[in-house]
């Protein structure tokens, strides 16, 4: 998954709206703000800054949207986990602000799509599916809590009798519909946002890996063939940043996650399986998620690999899971398989911080990033402009390094996840 500097061979790469590429960088350059990483976080930050008139350079090691951004499940989900934890450890006002930011991040995506006329197949409708009574109770608690906090979008519980109107399987006993969330083509969204940023003057360089970041009062970044001097540096490399900034490496663990896309199923067959064309997500630890693409393929994801090792065959690992839910698809052809790395942090809440003065970062969205990355980018842009209110709340959360050090952090995480899985099964 890391051995190509072009896009992974995914359904998204095959159906991207544009083949536009940006040049590589060499030489020396000065700018207000240098952004490292061209995923949702980096592009969102660059776009916000360009809108405010900053002189921005964005440097991407591979292609815009090459990382988790261009490979994910496309499930647009609002909210942050662990809000109650923030209430306990930091304060009630802060927790309420994080809850509000959970709504704001989804709105940013929807607004960006409208504002810049980005064609990325956005559809509203999301169904959290429950396979066990305990999961159903969690969904009921969740809707109650959301209503108590005046959640602005339509939500409803679906009981077992009505589940077939939503998904043609006997695997689930109920679910929770949320019409504020939905699904989209993530790579086309990111490419559209990058185009908007470039139109506003952001200098984008692709296939330019940052090899070193010099922090301090006058920071600069070194690339494979040059140097970029900036007033501030924003780090948005997330799970792929690794050795570029050793200080950040141990607080985020790259965890593999994988997706298959079937052949187009045809309108009738596709709609028979998922009549309302929503995004679907299970509740358990080893969860599966699925949805239809615009051309009627089943996009089916799951199989988080905490060990740090990729499966020998993604299709051989995921197809049986798909067929267990939809035996009607026996014999279906799989046209695409791919995977990417999610940045997981112990507390499952994004890590915001500052290094030696003028370097800022955000990472570790923990598998739930399309919407939060957009807010992440905005928060970094706000900090540059002198507004640190949202940044200060997140940066109060202390993120300790993953236990286990260089060699054992992934196995330790795998063990932890196995513990939760066994607990569920019991
Ligand atoms: C398979 C999969 C499915 C997922 N499904 C969903 C989903 O359905 N819904 C959801 O909300 N979230 C999902 N996520 C999570 C979501 O995709 C991420 O949280 C989000 O895309 C992170 O964006 P990012 O910009 O922070 O990082 P990335 O998209 O990973 O971007 C980081 C970029 O930085 C670049 N970079 C790193 N180091 C350097 C360097 N030294 N020099 C230059 N560039 C560098 C990388 O090349 C990369 O392009 C999924 C993730 C995966 C992998």
C-alpha cells in the first residue's frame, strides 16, 4: 500500500473526475505558511488560509488525496467520540464546544461542496446497524442523548420488522437512521478542494516528500530536492508522516483498513439490497461498513488490521464477510480491492499541538475523519490567524505515546482490540 507514488488502484482512483497533477518541487522558496500533506487535513487548511489571503505552499509526497483521504469508505459522519471523557477531564463548557464542533465539521464538508461546486456524489442518509440487543440499546441511548442536546438533523430508530425496507439481510435486528450524515466520493471531494485552493493561489507540489522539518522561530522544511522557508509550518501527514517528525510518531499508530468494490450490480439488484441507498455501518469492534457507489457497485469495507501487517489477499479476507451479510451476491465479481492506513490515537480523539513555536499539527482521527479533518484544517488555519479557541480545547487533551515502543505498539493495540472483541462475543 506504500510502494506507489501514484494513487492506489482503487475504485475512487479509477473514477476520479480529473487527471490534473501538480509539479514536483526543487530549489528554494519562501512563503507565509507551508503545509505538509495533501489529504483532507492539509487541503482544508490550505484552502481556508488561501481564502484569508495567506501565501501558502502545500507539499504532498505522492498525489493529492493519496493517503487515507482518497481510499476511505466515503461515509460522512459528524461528531467526535469521547465527548463525555472531555467533560470529566477538562470541563463541561469544553465538552459542549466539542459537541458543537462535531456538527460544524459535517457542515463544513457540505458547504465546501456547494461553495466550490464539487461533483463528488454526495448523498444523505446513514444507517447504524445493530446485530445484538446490547448494540441496539446503545443506539437508543445515543438517539436519546442527541435529542436531549437538540441534534438538528432527522434521526429515527428502525426496529427489526422494518429493517428489510433499509437492507435486505437477516443479520441485523435494528438500526438508527441519521439523515444528516451520508456518503460521498472522497477522492473527488479532495481533488475538487485542491483545485479550489490552487485557483486561490496555493502553490501545490506533488511527489515531493518532506524529509525533515526544522522547528523554531523561523521554521523550514527540507524536501528531497530543496528547502521551503515559512513563518509557520502545518503538519498534516497523519498516519503517513512517520519518521519525518519523530516526536509525533509514537502517539499515532497506523492501522490498516481495507475495502473491496464489486462489479456494477445493475440498478434493480443494487436497490433490492440497499433500497434507500444510504451508508451502513456496524457497531462492533471488528466492524464492517458498506454502501453503493454511484454506478451501483457494493463498496464493502472492514477488517481493521491492528498488527501492522496487510492481509495476503484483501478480497479473500473481505468477500466472505460480504457474502455472510448478502448471500444473494454469491458469485459476484470483485473489480477493485485496496487499503490504507488510519491514524489511531489511544484516546480516539484528534491530537492537536504545537512544536517549538511555529509548527502546528493535527493527527489521529482514529478512523472517523472525513468531517473532522475538515474542521482540523480550519482549526489550524484559525491558529495561524490568531484565533486559538478551538485549538486550545483539543490541545488540552494529553496524548501519551502508544505503549509498546517501536516494535510492540501495533501488537499491543492488536491485543487490546482482541480483548474487546472477545468481550463482545461473550
Ligand atoms: C480504508 C479506510 C476507510 C476509511 N473510512 C472512513 C469513512 O468511511 N469515513 C470517515 O469519516 N473516515 C474514514 N477513514 C478515515 C479517514 O479517511 C481519515 O481520517 C482521513 O482521510 C485523514 O486525512 P488526513 O488528511 O489527516 O490524512 P491522509 O489522507 O492520510 O493524508 C496524509 C497525506 O500526507 C502525506 N505525507 C505524509 N508524510 C509526508 C511527507 N513527509 N512529505 C509530504 N507529504 C507527506 C501523505 O502522502 C498523505 O497523502 C478511513 C480510512 C481508511 C484508510
